[in-house]
C-alpha cells in the first residue's frame, strides 16, 4: 500500500475522506463494503497517526496538512 507523509494507508485515506463528507461509521462500512468494527479500527488508527482525539480534528488536521 502507498503511504502518505502521515503514514496513512490508502484505506485510511478513504475512510477519512468519507468522514470529511459527514458519513457515519455504518455508512462508511456500507460504502467500502467492510464491517463497522473495521471502520472503527481505521478511525482509531487515523486518530493515533494524526495525534488527535476526534474525527472532526482528524479531518481539520488532514486539510491543514493537505492530506485531503
């Protein structure tokens, strides 16, 4: 998998883009055809890698760092 400068995987970037669109975990899971548990794991990893505590901050930081 290709990595970004923040070491986000392509799948994490897909999840983050959908978070930025306001998708719920369930809607993200349906869109990407993965389980809710997997979505939660990706979001947890994103928060950890971006060193933030919530989805909104993750999207904000990603935009500021031009990841999204």
